[in-house]
C-alpha cells in the first residue's frame, strides 16, 4: 500500500509554544489530506480536510486559528498547533488520499504531542 | 455520511476464524466499505475494501450482502498479533471524509 509519513513521531513542548507536524505522501500525490486527533481509548476524530492550493475545511468545533493547516504541495501538509496548552496533548494522525486512483485513504504513523 | 455500528469488543483464540460484522443501514449508492486495523499508538492500517459481494486479499475477506446494509470482515486463523481495534467505514468516492465509529477491540488469546 501507499506510504504516508509524519514528522516528528513525538514532541514535548511547553505551554504557550507552537508545534508544527508534517505529513508527507512518499510514493504518491495527494490533492487531499486529512488530519485527525485521537485521545486515549477513543476513536479518531476528524479535525480538518486539507486541500492542496486552497484553504483547509475544518470540522465543527475545531478552531481554525489554533490548528493552522497548510497544504503547499501534492505531497506535504502541515498542521501547526498554535499556543499549545495541556488539553491539546493528544495523538495526531494524518491521512492522504491517492489522487485519481481508488481514493482509498492511507494513514500516517501518528504524532504524539505532550504539552507541559 | 453513513453511520456504522460494530460490536465494541470481541474475544478469540489463536488459530480461530474471526468474523466482525458492521451495520451501515444508510449506506449510499456510491459508498465503498473499508476496514482498517489500528494498534496502540499507531495510525490505522488499510485492510480491505469492497463495494458488493465478496472481496479477498492476503490478509482478510470481506462479505457484503446484496442490500449492502452490513458487511463482515473475516480474519482467518488469527494470531496474537491480530489483537487490535478494527474500524469499519463507509466512504463516498467524492468528498471522501472518513468518519470513524467506535471500532471493535479484538483480543486474541493464546
């Protein structure tokens, strides 16, 4: 299957700082990527849809000014958690959908964020 | 978006066949059915996808009845390493948002 990577795999930061997470499709192009958040023992929650060359579409209840998404190329989307607070600590997962193909979504390995 | 319903948990023993059924009564004509596997602290891994009847790959089989209102993931001869959460999702070909339900936590015992 297609490969999606995320960087970093884990990050610890102080409250008030910003953290950037990268999501890359390694062997295919993705016009659309998705960002999810997962708390312990819970399912994945869709945060936003990232479209190459245009603004992201956020799910209800997700603050667009706090979770900045940039999808500057067909293989890279970034999620920046601005002014992070302890309640933002979570597991962040991206997925990418193959453009023009089966449109199956492939997921990255996730990024564990801990805000102190 | 179609909502899916799965059992919260299932137990099995090594070597057994495991069948996990998912209900999706409001599935749309253009929706595909996709199953993912997730281990703790990892992203979901694609297992299998189908539209109707039966699909088989090297990992699993997917059975979809004619009305498509449910689907069954079949894992042959499970091992301890198959202990994971399994998610059933329905996915339109256009737009493509995946909304995850609670998933089924499968526990395989020796």
